[in-house]
């Protein structure tokens, strides 16, 4: 073989491979006259690409301390090395290794040791956090992710850091896109992994895994390999090792194409989300720990906007939309064509239930028996309902909004407020009327029927507050003492 000439940084160099810095020997070819054409300085280019990503998304503005989610795997080791190259001592980096206890102790020990080694080498603080992952309906992977993020946020607050830095790369982005496509996660899911969702940032999000591995080999950086990544029984691994390689045969530029599509989807989704936030304020009413969606109003808007409104409700209830798919959104909105009282059971203990012209979305919960005694000259607040009582000798009129009047001598004291019980009825002129019928006639949604809104004495219901009073203790000319009961909803319900 002839003496090799190589072109580097626009200059020709002669000699063998030993004459070159190893960072130039990763991406090359040899042309017909045996000239080695070095196409790129891989280390320099990757560092430059990461720097561009950081600047494009303003990841570290006004940041002087940050937490790196450090697994001792290739991504986190590469991330640490690049960040130290770019920032040196300007940012105080702290490594956090999360030990889930889900793999052999020998592997976990090796990863903990590597974390300590890199913390010393790069002069970083570090912490090993051990967490237990219980079996839940969420699934092992989802539960582990949730607890991992919670631990990282806890440590962020503990050391007063401004950022959590994670090592997700371009491969992760593409794999998550396909996983969410399979799940039916809608446009938000197809936007895949965001580069920034403060306080979390992902500087490697535009770097391929292959480039990360090469970067580590060139720099002689040790890393741990998670053997579970080869288990194709796991969906992500099946995509990674079987499906995506086949798709790359069809289109070698698959990563670039999907990345571009993700950016376009995100752009469209961001715009629609901004519109949905405006609509949310018009069609959604917050009620304690639940929300109601006004069916009369949502017909004015595009379905894609209403889908996002529903997702925003779930996000408010659950903290995120993790575990919810487009199928769940469709199920909620399908209630508009069903009878009042129809319900849909959703993940995370959330239900959606139709109540006439509204859909209630909230958490399932039993209503325990409620009892609150009210004095004769009292002013009490319960669950957003204010009750005021007063004993009067006479009144100018008996019909006042939000008020009722009772002959005190006909009431068996004490009076009290309670919620609904099976078999409840109210006395009417010609007998008894089931409370259920009273609520049906007033079109009270199923999900509001167990609220504590019954004014009672020792004989039974005096007043279904705001709806109907019993046909007893009526004020007449012979009445000497009148009990006035006034109510006000403090949560501004209509």
C-alpha cells in the first residue's frame, strides 16, 4: 500500500495513520489514488452540534448549577464530557445516579462506581439515590420513570439548581415517535421528546447514538451497557433492533425525515394548543377537584381544538397526560351523544360522566355521610356553600331569591345540613316525592347529587337548597317566630 496522504482542515498531511489524532479516524474513505479523505472531525463536530442545540433552545440562560441524570451509560458519559468541554467550571454540575434495584447488584455496583469515578475526574458533586418501584397499574416502566423524575426534581430543589440535564439522543426521539404513533397519542405524542421542558433540558437530542458511541471510543471513555436493552420482548427494544433497521433499508435518511416531521408537527401543535387555551376558558368550568365541559359551547369549535381542551383537563387533574391516548379522548367526547348519567372509566382513577348538557371529568370517589349542625342565628361555610340563619318576628315578603322562611314552632330542632341518602323523600302537599325525582326534574347532574345541600330537622328534609322546600313549617298569620335561611354559592356556580 502506498504512503497515505490525508486532507485535514484543508491541508494535506503525509504519513501513516499514526500521524493523526484519533478523532479524525472515524469517518473517512480512500479514493482511487489512495488519498485518505477525512470527511469530518467527529469530536469537534459533535461538540459543535451540541453547542448549537443548547443555544438554539436557550437551555442554560442564567444557569450556574445543574443536575445531570447520570446512568453511567454511553449517553450520560458523553453528555458530561461535552458539557465540561463547553462550560468548564462556569456551571456547577452535579451527577445523580438513580438505583432502581431492578438489575443484578453487580451491575448496579459497577454503575455506582463509575458515577463516583466520573464525579472525581470532572470535579462534580454527586449523589446515589436508591428508589423502590412497587407494582402498580401504571406498569413497571412508567412507575420507574415517574419516580426517577420525582427523585431528580427533589435533588434539584435540595441543592437549589436551575436545570435537570438528561441524555436523550436522536435515536430516543425517533423511537418515542414510533411508540407514540403505535399507542395513538395524538399530535402532542408525535411531537415526541421535547428538547426543553423546564427545568428539564436535553442537549444530545439531535445526536445519533452511533455518533455518541464513536465519540466515547475516540476519547477512551468507559461506560456501562444495560443488558436489558437487548431484550426485544420490550417494545422499545423491538423497535430499536428489528423494526427501525428495516425502515432504514427503505429510507437511509429515516432519522432526518422523522426529525423534520416532528418539528413540523410540534409547530402545528403549538399553534393549536395556544388556541385551545383560549377556548378552555370559555367552555370549561372548574369545580373543586373536577371540571365540567359545556356541550352547548363546544359545538362552535373545531374538533382538534376540543381534543386539546379535554387533554388540558386531564393534565390539570393528573399532572400529565402520560397513560392517556386519543382513544380515551374519543371516549370522553362520545358521551355527548349518550343519555345523561352515562359514564366512561379512564386511567388514573378519572371518570367522565354526562350530566344533561355538560360532561363532568374528575376523580372517582365515594361520598361519605355528611352532617353539620346549624344554629338559629348562624353563618357557616361548607364546600363552597354559605348558609346564614336568622330568627325574625316578621317579614315583609316571603319570596326572596336564595332564601326560604319557616315557622320555627313547626320545626323539630336542631336543624342541620347533610347529603343525600338512599330512599330520601320530601313532603309535598299531597304526600311524598322521592328526592331522585326532584333532582331529575331540576336536571341536576348525577355527579353533583351527593353534595351536602339538604336542610333538615329531626323529622326529615325541610329544603333541597335552591330547588324545592317541603310542604311543612309554612309561615302563616299565626306564626310568631320565623326562621330565615339564606344560601350563597361561593364558587360562583349558576
